[in-house]
């Protein structure tokens, strides 16, 4: 028996421009920081780039047909800033805008509701060169201008907009530890980028609303329940859990919903917190229509004296077998859906939530992870959806779930070697094959009694 959801609950799938489009220099597209970063030696595990990726710049109609076959209600994708504004601002690349317009038309023709992410990490290189990306406050304004441009072109047909995708990841991996583009390793820059992204979000919300009053605007945050690495924690372990939670989760939630960053975090990190942020907080905290949540797994924190200021660090993988899920193993923590949802209900005013990403690589060896009969992925989705269903029963206002990803994408520093799709992609031939999980998801959608 499939989990059952209300009639208005949306089932979708998600992608992001750099991870699927290819066409990296076609029809006037400008260079993004990922175009530059992937060319640097040793940055991408398998040496690949997103130059071609899934080639959806050319193949989007094929993919929309597949989405239709899967009976998706909604599709979350991102627009590439440098495809639309090759220099990040100024001259508009009409062909870039036309591409997204055609994509939207085709989605609507197939009754698929488009959710657009405006910034999914692919900063125009020109803005990085001149302004260090979101390292500079000016970029927040540029971003709002870009958001307006997209709304002008698409806002008559697209109503659901996500300003930023996972500002924590972009700031942390891109500017603190250098694993993502642009590859900076600078804790101070981390906070500038974190804060200026949120400012950009706030300015964009205002700018978009000034053009249209019929938009649903939200932001997507990555969210992690945080547990102590040590199964039986001491006080220091608990402090590291709290600090990691403030740093990764609450900084963003509190900024947006409370208009202030967590005091305890600021007190610990004051030497590297940018000056003059107070005046931006009202802009950052203006009302939004929904919270997008990307939830995959929990993190395990432990005290690390050598980490400057924070003194805490987190691991992703299993640290104690007692934490393992009996079926999903080390990475699976479906209960996290309920834990996060409870927090939003009790501490952030029970906002409308969309799960904008959740998904997995099929566990196993190098061959198994590419399987078409991906039955472990099915179990994973099923467990997470059941937990999400329970969160709704407990009172949470969750209205949709987007599986990550629609198809096997270019997975950032893991390159093309990290398949997470409902649809298998052979990146040499661009052949698509719907996986068992894709058919299972289709059947789940079709089984919703509320819709009959
Ligand atoms: C998220 C990203 C998305 C994808 C998934 C696996 O952090 O938003 O682009 O890489 O992880």
C-alpha cells in the first residue's frame, strides 16, 4: 500500500541548470564559476565537467515526455544566470531567456507545474571576477535585478519561485573549504557570502513582488538533524552539536524567520562575522510564502579544538553502528523528516513547506550504483515519504515532495559518477532509461485515492 496524501500535495522531481543543461558556451551563454572550476586539475573526482552533462539544453522535450510518463505534478529546475545575463548584469541574452520560456511552455502543455530556482550556485564568472560573487554586497543587488528579469519574462506563466538553493552549501563548500566553485578557503568569506546571499534573497523577494502580486516565493535550505558522534555524549559533545546546529541550520532559519542570527553563534564567532549586518535583517526577514527544505541525512558533530572559533565539525557517514537504520543502513534517517518538521511547527510558525530535494545513490559497488532495478532506492523513498506523511498527521503544513534527481546529473565535485536519478542517463550516448524507482514513483502518484 502506497502512502496517501491530500489532493493538493505535489509530487515532483528536481534538477539544477549546471548539473544537466550542457550547452555551456552556446547561443551567447556567459561563463559561470563552475565552468572555470571544473577545468582546474583535481577538483572533480572523475575529471568530468558540466560542459555537456545531460544535454538538456537540447533534449528538454525528451525529458518532459519522460516526466509526463512518470505522471509528475511539478518540476523544480534552475535558471542559469550566465545564460540569461552573460556578464551577470547589463546585456541580456535573449536566446537564453527564450530557452527557458520554451521549457516552461512545454511543461505547462504537459500539465507539469514549474518551480524555478533562481540561484543554484552557478554564479556568472564576471561577477566573481569583479566582486568575488556574494562576497560583496553589490552582488545581492545584481541578484535582485536578475530575479526581476526572470519574473518579467516568465512570471505570467510561472508562479513558484525559489530564490536560493542551499546557501549554507554554497558558502561553506565554495568559500570556506574550497570543494565547490569558486574554490575559496576562507572562513571570513564564508560569513560574507552566507549573509549577502540572504540579503540577495530578501532584495529579490521585494523586487519580484514589486512586479507581480501573484507569486509564491520561497527559499530552499539544506537541513540536517545533528547528533553527537559519540553515542553516549559528554558536555563538550553536546556543545558541538548545538554549535553545528546553529551554524548550519539555525543561522539561515533565524535570519529569515526571526530577523536575527543566533546570539550564541555570533558571540562565539564575532571576530569573523562581517560588520554592519544589522541594517540588513529586516530585508532578509520579510515574509515568504513557503520554506523549501532539502533533507537527505543527519550529521554527527564532535568537538575539534583545531577548528578556528567553531571548535566543532561534522561527519556525514556512520560513526557508531548503533545509529544505523535497520534497512537503509548508515545514511538513512527518515525520522529526520519528522524532527525537522516539528521544529518548523513549534519554533518557526508552521510555514508551508515543500521538500524540494530528497534522494539517494543506490548503495553498493561501482556497478551496482548504476542499476536500473534500484530496489533499495525505492525503499529509501518509501521510508522518507512515510515519515513525511506522519509529520503531516502531526500537524505540519507540508505540501509537496521533489525527488532529487529526475535523472543522473553532474553531481558537483563527484562529477558524473554519482547517479541519483529516477531516470538512468548514459552520459556518452544521452540514452535515458526509466529506473524501477521511476515506475514505482509513477505508481505511487497514480495510487493517490484523493485524486480519483
Ligand atoms: C544538494 C544540491 C543538489 C544535489 C544534491 C545531491 O546539496 O542542492 O544540487 O547536488 O545535493
